[in-house]
């Protein structure tokens, strides 16, 4: 049985899913902004961590600029939640008008090749909305992986929500996800993975905004093992209700080197694409946790 805190957390998220999706869109937008501003003014750990992360992304920013960015970042983060609560009730036709990707043809051509496609994304803007766009606009279902959340009932809500949008969701733990993803790719399918943070022993060390961080090896390993096309993608919000994105060029498997060397080179190329997108729109990067290895070491957390 879950703890009282687990039940409270699950109840609050359930209230969000049940309540926000019934609000008129302008009311939901206004509510999200009010919640974001309240959280930002409190200057809690998540806000301070976001500000610290943004300081690496925008190293020339002074304290006032960083506060502006973190305020915009919290508003962007709450916009993600308000949109996500409402996604299951949205008209699928809106995905073709409310989401616009630059170089969409790269994804379409990769899918048409029949090799299978791995799209790797950072925590930018609304990756769930991007997934709904792929299903509703491109017309391709996909498979993804979700980290098990506590309480378990909250994880179940997330899975049910994403499956209601047409996604196949696999649990991150248990070890079976990689094999299933590989099978989907070998049959020419689409796999989408959020891939800008991995603190496990299997994470690949990359240079990210001038310091070391770990990112998942999965996208690169899947591309090597199955022959799938590996495409980084980045997202951002505009001033309008639309969300924008870019499909980056394929990260190809190096012709020489060991498997580990190829994986490192490919993961670094993905990290470089992420860094480009994050630097262009830092306020839309929802990284409210420690990411860089020296931050983790300062906190006494394990990085090995």
C-alpha cells in the first residue's frame, strides 16, 4: 500500500487530469501562468536548480537575466502540464495546425526508407504534444519508454494517458524495453525517447555546454544494432499557442571504432543537437534536476 503522501500526490494529479481538461483553453492558460508565478516567487529548490542550470546555458547572463529566464522557464513548464492535461480531449486535426516542424521531410523520408527511426528529444517544450503530432499529423504510431514513478498509481495514470494518445509505453525498468524497441525498429517502426539525462552506470559521458554530463546510450545502441535512422529533434514554444520544432540531420554510425567509441561519438552528436536547441530557447528547457556531473559530486551523489 502507498503512503499518505503517495496518495496525496496521486490525488492532486488526478484532480489535474479531471479538472483542467474541462476548463476553457484561455482559463487553463491563465491558471498555469498563475501557478508558475507562485512557484517562481517562492524560490524553492526546483526553481533554484533551474536557474543554476540556465546559468550554464547562458553563461553571460547576470542575476536579473537569470531570474527572468527562470520565471519564463516555470511558465513554460506549467504550460507543458496544462497542455498535457488537455491533450486527450483535443481535436487531433489541431496537431497539424498547432505544431510546426522545420525539416519535417527528414522524418518522413527516414520513415519511408523502412529502416526504422529513433527520434531523440530533450526536455524541451512539450514532448508529449510532439508525440501526438507524429500520430495525428504524420500518421505514425510509436513506442516510447517511461520511468516508473512513485506512487505506482501515478505511473499508471501517465501510461494510460499516453496510451490514450496512441503511444505504446514500455517501463524503463525490468530490462525488456530494449529488446522490444529493437523489434519495433526492425519492423520499420518509430521509437521516440527523451534522452538528455541519464545518471545510471550505462550513461554516456558527453561534453554539454562546456562541462561533463551523462546521457542515455540507448538511442545510439538501437541505431547500431538495428540499422535504424537516429534523428535528434528539438522543440520550442512561440508567442502564439503554436509549438515549433526542428528535425535535425541523421546521426550516422561511425565507420570505424569499437562499439563503445561509436556509441560515445553518436551520443555526443545528439548532445550537440540538443545544446543547439536549448541555447536557442533556454526558457523552454524543463530541467529542474541536477544534470552535470560536478553538480552531482558537489551534492555527494553517485555518478558511477
